C-alpha cells in the first residue's frame, strides 16, 4: 500500500494521456470530415435542384 500511496495522483500516466489526446484528435477529425461531407452533399443537392428548376 505504501508504494501505491507514494505515487502522485495528479499526474496521469503518459500512455493514457497520449491515448486520450489521440482519441480527442480522431473525434475532431471525424467531426470535421462529417461536416465537410454534409456541406458537400447539401451543395451538390442544391446545384441539382437549381439545375432541375432552371430548365
């Protein structure tokens, strides 16, 4: 128990923090990609509907 008590609790394990950072970055990348895809779909859909109406 003494060994465990001496360990600093404020500092997380570097491996864990790196994994969390990677997960956060991956989530941000996925969100960004999803937003880009949605915007692209909306734009192409608008173009298609404009093309249909303008004929």
